[in-house]
């Protein structure tokens, strides 16, 4: 073991009690005794890009007047809290039913959305006010290449330098399911259409930046697309949901391991490396179809998204767009990080707090860590910021409190440390969630209140992490 490694001896104490009724749906954690987590200070496994954090919207959201606009000041501030250099992705199922008409009335509807120039100008003002960039999905499902060209020109005029890329089609691997194409429609058929669109777009919009394949589940399409088009795109894109929401979409399932996730990310990382183009999970959330009420809108989702975003970073993912707002079924999704009551009152929801916690802890270089695989409900990640400060994040997805003893190996020294906690009354809580002891309530820039201090003496510190919570410890 390297002498500069962190050694964290975690003692799991206590049992779930009636204070945590959500544990009825989770397996009771075993008494693991002493658990060691090792953070390798000399092992950098990746870096977290400044625009890693993103949000995803159905194109129908753009057609809602004043929603994505600089005039929506509270919403703008909530977005800026998450990042000053984030990424917005406009697409979703409604993108393959939508149309662009410069002077027509804007319409927000699942299968008849109309985006006009006024809506695009509002979006441009939103990008300017937030400092975020844009990925835009063009209609391949029901539209024509001529319509795609007109739309691309209009979006490019409005977004200007804030435009990162266009995608051609949303989830083309599900086109048969959506009745956009016949049952035997596959990758080769889609690639042919993609190249047809690309040729015309490149002629009419010189230098247009492209991304893809924007698939839902068929990760092999990304591998093939990287080989076929990797030298002519700026980004590889894929979607992820734990599953389609149903009565079995429980807190237990959300917080438990997803056997398909890590193999999928390993494949995406390999595809990215093969062509030298970054990949991004550009549409994602807990359960598709708007999320599962009572699961996707609780503290469980906040812990899930914090863990999920760190997991992506460990697999060299360049960023993530958490789906939010009105969905393809025309209602505000339960999983939305930012909810909008349709009357101009956006509010931060549980998942927002998990994203905000990542913003605090997910900066700079990601360091290698090792945890006890028999305790998957306890996760730990470490980052080193540009200025040298180390942040250790411990996520407790169990019903037992955790009491880690943190040892900084090497010659005994004293450091200063501070702790910011992500906390709630329980895993099923939908309100009274706090970060650093504060709720996100106003238009003011969110700031960490006075954090807890922790003494690091002789290279050691002790930390308490209650059940259903997370702690971010910054050591300078």
C-alpha cells in the first residue's frame, strides 16, 4: 500500500428503526463491523469536466412561453447554482414529432409541438443568462431533411457560440417501437438515413457539428457508430433509465446495483477511446415515463443521482443531462430536479440536492478508491481540486449510521477539514431536504452556510454519517 493512501476504517453501528419507515422496502443491512475504504492519492482515474452537469428537456418545453428564458430569473438562478458552464440538451420523444415554423404560434404538445423564432430567441437568452451550452435534436422520425435544414439554421442563428452539436433523431434504436419505421429497422438503415441528412446539412450549414447515435438501449450502436462516423462527430451520446416506471420501481431497486450499468459504461468508454471522441449520457433519470411517484421524488433519488454521477465520472464519461420538466406525456415528471408549477414558480426538488452536492464535491481530478464490495450501500469517492484541496464524499444508502475513522497515511500531521451534509428526515422524504443545513428556497445564489469543522490530528479524523445521508469532507 502506498504511504500516501487514505485509510478509512468504517464501523457500521446500530440498526434501522421506526424512524426510517422506508426500510420496509429495503433489505436490512448486515453488521459489517470494520470496513476499509482506500483512497489512492497517487492514482488519478479521470477528471471531471467543468460542463459535466447538465439538464435535459423535451423539445415541447421550448415552446412553452417564458419557461426557458432569461426572464425566468428564479429558474436561471437554480440552473446557475448547479454549474456556471453546464450543458442543456433539447430533444426527447417529442423531437421526432415536432416542427419548426418561424412565425407560427408556438405549440407545446406530445405529438404536435411547434417551435418558432420567438421561442428560440427565448432559449438563446436562457443560454446567455446561465452560461450553459446546447445540444439540439433534429426530427428524423416524422420530418424531412429540408425541414431539418431549416430548423438547424434557425437554432444555429439563435444559439451562436453556445451550440455544441446537433443530434439526428431521438432514440433511433426504438424507431420501430415508436412506429416511425418498420419492425426490421436497424442500425444499417438508420446509418443510411443519418448520412443522407448529414450530407445535406453539411452542404447547407457548413461545419455543422454533429453528435450521436443518441440511442436508448442498444449500446452496440455506439460502438459501430464510433467506427463508422467517429472522425466526423464531436460527441457520442446514449440514454439511461433504471427501467420503465411500474409498481416494482421501488426505492430498493433504485438504490440497489443495476447489473447492466457498468458493462454498458465500459462499452461506451471503449467506444470513446477507439475514436478519440468523448461520450455523454445526454438523457437520463431514475425511471422512464416521468418517474415513479414516491420514489423518484424522494431523498432516495438525491442519493441515487449523487452516486450515479460519480459512477459516470469513474468511467470517463464527459457529462450527463438529467431529464427534467414536462415530459413526452405532457406532465411535469416526478423525477424533475427542478419542478415548475406552470405558474412561474420553479422549485428545487430532492434530486436537485444530489446534483448540487456533486457540484460541491465533483471538481477536478477523480482519485482511485477501493471499498468493501460486500457493502454496496456505502459508497466513497475522492476528488482533488485544482487548488489542491481534497474532497471525500461518503454516501450512506443504508438504514444504519456509519462512523468512519479516516486516516491520512504518512507522517502524522494536522489539517483543517470541513463537512457539508446532504440530509433529510428519511429516505422517503420529499421535503425538508437540506445541503449544508440549508434548503434552496430563494433566487439568491445558494451558498453553503457555516459548515461543520472537523479536526484532523495526527493524520486522523472521525466522521459520523447517519443513515440515508451523504457527507462531503474537504481537507485543505
